[in-house]
């Protein structure tokens, strides 16, 4: 099976830092530590309210890591401008406002094609890979392909909450991505106990995992948490 990448989301290192208004723990050091332990990329989400990652973090992390940076962002002019200035390897468009969210939580690409298509084009024209964070739903996949996205990241939140049939929906959606010309990623709510069936889906090329790894780092340290997650992913793919 094609090797699967692990993107480590370091947002919640910044959450902890901001809780005390200190300069530590530093999400850049977390990113470098995760990479040294085997992370294949780093994900950060610059929220409109800057509740965890801040603008200066984006610049520092972009400049100081030697693996791909996946920049999660709302579909707004402000964020597109920051992405065009920062030039991450990939941008993942995620919902932040209720109107952009479907009931399950992914971005409603199908309902916002006209607004999203020009943003996707501007990012792609700048050489940035563009991902849509969507529920495992045909309409969302088809719309993502139609507006020119490179990647869909399937939202695994409902699966992680134990919703029945969700694994089948994810497997089926992943199986449709290739024919649509989309690379398939997955993420949200993944942990040691639930990662295996998702990592085993052949089309899923990348998992993005944050909250659990940062939480587990409290007990085991970040390098051990990253190494264990990668070992589980390898095992799931029979490597
Ligand atoms: N992928 C996307 C698009 C996300 O927005 C998030 C959450 O920031 C994640 C993956 C990671 O989710 P978690 O922190 O639950 O692992």
C-alpha cells in the first residue's frame, strides 16, 4: 500500500501557552520535536479569533520547519491573503462559522461553490495544494473536484464519536476520491484506539492528528506519542 503520512497539528500547544499569556510551550519547538520523531508534516489552524495559533507563529513555523506545512483556514479574504504571503505547502479550508458548516461538521462545499472556486484558484495559482475538509458525502466530494481542489480531508469526527455506519461512509467516500482526481486525507478526533480502521483505508494518504497527541504528550512526551501513532499507522497498512 502507498505510504501514509502523519501530519501533526500543534494548535493545542499554543492553547496551553495562551492560557497563561506566556511564551511557552512554543508551537514551533513542538513542530520541530514532532518532525524529529517522525511526523511527515505539520498542521496549524490560524483561527479568525486567534484563540491558539497567532500570526507570528505561522511565519516562524513556515520559516523554521523542513517538512510540509498544512495551513488550516476559514474561507475568508483575510486568510487567503495570509496564505498567499506565507506560501504553505497546502491550505485546508475548514468551517468556522455556523453557516459554513453542515450538520456533521465539514465545510459545505456544495452549498458554497461560487464563493469557494475563486479562492481555490488563487491559492492553486500560487502553487499551494488546496484541501477541503468535508464530511464523507458524495455531494461534497463532487463539488470539491468541480471547484478545482487538490485534496479532500474526510472529517472523522462522527466516526470518532462512535456514530454507527460512519466507518463505512468514510471507506466508501475514500474509494470515490481517485475517480474524481482528488487526493484523500482524513482527520479529527483520532487517537490510539480508533486510528487503525482509518489508517487501513488504502486511499487515505495522510492523517492529521492534533488534540490527542498533544494531550498524550503530557504523560509520554511528544516524541513517544508521535512514534506510537506512526507505528499504529504502519501496522494498519501491513508495513
Ligand atoms: N483536520 C482538520 C481539518 C481539523 O480542523 C482538525 C482540528 O483542528 C484536525 C484535523 C485534527 O483534529 P484533532 O485535533 O481532533 O486530532
